[in-house]
C-alpha cells in the first residue's frame, strides 16, 4: 500500500504531467499565433507614452510608462507587463526583430483585445536615475505610482498583471500589498525560496558585490546570455542581438537591488496574501527555480482559480523563445477565462 508521502509524490507528478501536456498538446496547435494573431495583422495599433511620479525623501522621481492598444478601442481590459532585473520595459515586451517573426508581447495582446501597458522601473530605461539600487520594494512603489495614471487614462481601477522573473516578484508583492488593484495575475519565470536554483547559486557568488554596490556592469554578451544560459537552441540568435541593440542604448550598468533580493532575501512574496487568480508559467528549461519550489508556492495560493503551465522547449525568457506562441496562448486563455457561475 502506498504511503501518504508516496501518494503526495504521485499527485504532484500527475499535476506536473498534466501541465506539461497542456503546454505541449493543446497549446502546440496554436504555434502559428506568433505570425498570425487572432486579430488581423493589418489591424492598426496605437501607442502612447506617459509619465508617473513617486516621491522619496522629498525628491520626485519620474517613471516612463508605455501603452499599446487597437486604434480607437476603449474600455478594453488592461494588462500591465512588469519587466525583470536586466532589461527595461520596451526591449522586454516590445522588441522588433525584423525578418525573424513577431516578438512584441505588447502587440500580441493588443491585437487580442487588451489595453497593454508597461513601465521602466526606477533606474531603468527612460525613467529617472537615482542612487537607489531599485530593489523589489522600490518596484512595488513604482507600480503603485503607475496606477493613478492608468486609472485616469482607462477609467479602470483593477487591472491584470504579468511579471517576468524579478518582475514576477514585483508583481506578486504588489498584488499582496494592493489586492484591490489586481484582477488576474501571471507570474512568469517566478522563484519562491530559491532552494535548488542553479542560476541563483551562481549569482550568489557575487553577493558581497551586490551588498556594497547599487549598480552592476552589463554588456551585450550578458544580455544575449539570458536567452542561452539554460538551454542553447531554444531561441533564435538574432533575438539576442536585437535585444542587446535595444537595451544597450540605456548604458552598460544596471541596478543590483533585485539580484540582492533574489540571492539574500527570499522569499519576497507571501503566496497566502495573494487574493487574485494566479497563473504560474515557466519554461521547460529554467534554472531560476526548481519545479518543487514553485509547487510549494502554488499549493499555498488561496484562490482555487490557479494554473501551473510549463512551456516545452523554452528557457528562462519565454517571450523570446521559439515557442513564444504557446506562451502567449496560455496567458490569453487564462486572462479570458469565463466567469465562474458558482459564486
């Protein structure tokens, strides 16, 4: 007779297998979405830039906001995209790779009918440079500062949110702190305690540097390595080059705060405090977290409306992978879930 521990192990394996089947089976049929989204490619998109402001120690800090939507559309659900540690907002979510397919997550979801927003966190992209290390707590304050701008422009006080890597920590911490503002929450390439993560173990070798420096160097090779460090061959090399071209215009240094948090201060996000429906989504090959670590997070989420999806053949940066269409499909399916009838 199987012990309770054995039964738990079996149920865990069954759940993971189901998630992988979902990603590799039903989603595989949607692979063409990267080139042919549901809304015709000829549909016109309109873009606009905004500024949010936050105050720290009596100083006003300006934060760059970016918006894309179908031209002339109003009242669409808002999807806010939160970037990670090493790449600012536009290169993360609105990257152009001419001749190599569609890599703009903003375009994909604008064509799917969302009012899509993203922002450069403090010390990233076009946002103000300060002496802060731009840690997760600072990122949460950035998101709080963005909300009045979004509400003014869209009339909406509750938005969907997607965060990638340390952006998932920012988004999760924001959802825990301000639950009334977040509808459905997507946590991509998330880490929880960091236990067993080869990426964080390697990063931890520089912990003393992160403690004593507010910025770290980064160059083209480092940016391109984000796409290859876990599993070469999961992305087009041209994407790494385009990413470096788009990001290096903002300089060769980037804040250390999120790296310090992820190597010394985990867990950052308490799953029991997240009230939103949650999608945990990760690539098959992602060293930022083990599956067991994420399952421990998943089990503690209070909402029964939750999913765990593994995208096959993808690594850490799923939106830049060859299989990004499956990633977009899984997120869109989660965000457009029919309303529950039992509540």
